[in-house]
């Protein structure tokens, strides 16, 4: 059964560094059906209307974290947002806020990736074990302490939601700090002291002012605001006791 | 040679961009009203140190219409202050378990708000008890 064809206007913030001094809006009329995502709308533009529009995408099912963009001003995964929600109005798509625009809807993720590497986002075993010694065991409660933070897909929506990162790009930012906490909160991990040096630094947990929007926009329920803010108490204790505790972490 | 020229957008007026940011700024700005009320109380302490007449005059000034209006505004901002801070409180707490079950954010906010209401009522009745 064919739906009557509906047409929605999509405004795309274009930026072509070789010709645009600054980003400009360009409008496209896109025919769509109710099951089409915003990503499919943008793909329609590229395939049928204007092949020069650039954007990132991969999985189309909210797991790769590539297709994040500002949709009517809100950071969203475009594969998980539907055109029908905006019809009969139009919608605006723009590269993720707070990150430099590389071209059109593509941001420069270099800063994010560098920060991600710096926190060593992998388990540093507390005690090395041989195969014969068996697996690292964990109770359901120990698992629950970090599980939600481990759902991060590095989509950077939380960076586009964080005004503190926009105002000061030195701030490590929500996603990376949530992953820092994810590994530190894991009972099998022994790398917490070196990660906390980054967490307790000025650019770490204290750069957060608990706006909380990062947790609101996270498509995976990671709750970065919670991961960050629960560390402030220990950071404060560490700050005041570092002179009396032998080998106290942090500077 | 690279043709890259990443464009950094301005943050001017960022807090007006999203209603979520406006609510955040409103929460932060209530701290100024809390500070203002602290100043009112400190003036009271200062007037008390200046003797009974000065203190009575301060009490009288508190009963004036502008002062009552000001206190109503303070009360409204305090209510928002209390609500917004307990609302963000679950974000500031480590994951907790009671009886093997994770404590839900709503429970943390609700407990905080209930404690605030109980504290307010307790203060109200204690003060009323001092002025029969």
C-alpha cells in the first residue's frame, strides 16, 4: 500500500572550507515516508539532490556512533530520529555543536580521540593471571557499578550538549570522563591511580558544573553527569589529604 | 599542504540556545538570592550588636511592604533552588544498593525533597513555639 508522497524541507548547514568563509544554510525538499530517519533524508539529498553534501554514517542502528548531528538544535543520532516527527514543519541539521566543523555535517573529532586515548580506555589488570588460573570473576553488584558507563559508543552527542566544553575545549568532557570512571569502577581494573591524575586535574571532573544535559541527550543511557560528579567527593578528599597520605595520587 | 580549515562556531549567547540551558542558568542564579537572604540575616546580627532599639527597628523594617514582597520573591527562588538541587542530586551520588537493589534517581530526589519539607516544618513549628 503506497503512502501519498510527502515532502519535507531539510535545511542543512553547509560549510565547504575551500569556498565558504563561514557556514551557510541550504534548503532541500525531500520526499519521505513515515519510516524514514533523518539520516535517510540526508542520504536522499546526497544521492538525488546534491552529491556535495558531506556527513558521517555507518551502522544505521544507533550502535556505531557516527551519525550524530544537531537536529533542530538538539544533539541526536540522525539514524534514531525520524523525519515524521518534524513534519509538516521543516527541520534543520547542523554539525555537532562545540566541535570544529571540518566540512558540512562532519566535525573534527581529533580532540575527542586524543582525550579518549589519554585515559587508557581498557582494563589494566589488577593482577596478571595465566589461562590456568581462569577468568576474572565478578559479582552482579560489582558489574552494575560500571555497566551503564560501558555502553558509551563515542558518538560525542554529550560534547555537543556540554556548554563547559564549548566554552573551554581543554575540559576533558563528559564522554571521556564517563569512560575514565567506567574502567576505574571495574573491580578487575588496577589502573585507577594513573587515570585519576587526569580526573583530578583542572581539566578533569571539576570542569563539570552539573548542567546535566549530557545525560539527557545520551542515546545509550550512560549518564556521564553521574559518572563525573560522583568523583568530586573523592577528589576533594584527595586534595586535602595528599600531603599526609604517603603516595597519595593526584597533584 | 593541507586545505583543512576547521570552523569554530561562536559560544555567544549559548545559554539562550536551549531551554535546558535556561533552566540550568535559573538554577545557578538562585544562589544569588540565597546569598541575598544571608545578607538580610547578617544585617540583623549587626543591628542586634548595636542594641535593642536598632534591633527593633530592623524587625520593623522587615514588616514593611517592600520587604514582604522581597521575601515572597526569595521564598519562590528558594523553592526552585531546593527543587532543582535535589533534582540534580542523583547525578552527584555514587551508585548505591539497598537490599541488593539499586537505589533509583527518583528515590534520591524524593528523599531529599522530603527531608527539606520536614526540616522546613520543624523550623516553622519551633519558631512558632517561641512566639506563642
